């Protein structure tokens, strides 16, 4: 894998993970809505979207910066292991978001 692809994947996964964490794990950004799970999930993602996009972009860019700094210091990085850890974290966050949506109260 080349550096551009790893950098792009780091940004995308960092962005998605941060966005989902802000939508479902930070109490002040959670929504209080009595609705079916799918509607709760969609409303959670779409509330405060501009703020979440800005913060998620900054964190994704900082992940790229950290990766570039580590690469410049010529530290041995195992890209497949790094991507595996990121994918596992993303899966855990997505499972938590789905669980949170299913636990939403509805009529």
C-alpha cells in the first residue's frame, strides 16, 4: 500500500469514527427523541451536522499529520496492522451506534 492510500483511509476512518462518536457517545450531543430505531439513527446523524463535520475533519487531518510525522522519523509502521486496528475500532463504534438506536424509546 502506498502512502496516499493509507493517508486517505486514515482520514476517512478517523472522520467516520469521530462523527459517530459525537452522534451516539457524547451525552450533550445525543438527541432525545421518541421514534423508531431507523428514524432515531438518521436524526442522530443529521443533528448538529456542521459542528460534527468540522470537528471530524480536524481530527481526520490530525491523524494524517501524526502518520506523516511518524513516517518522516522513519519509524517502522505496519500498514496492514494499523488499518486492521482502525477497522476494528470502526466496527465497535458502528455496533454501539446501532445498539443505541435500537434502545431508543418508541411507541
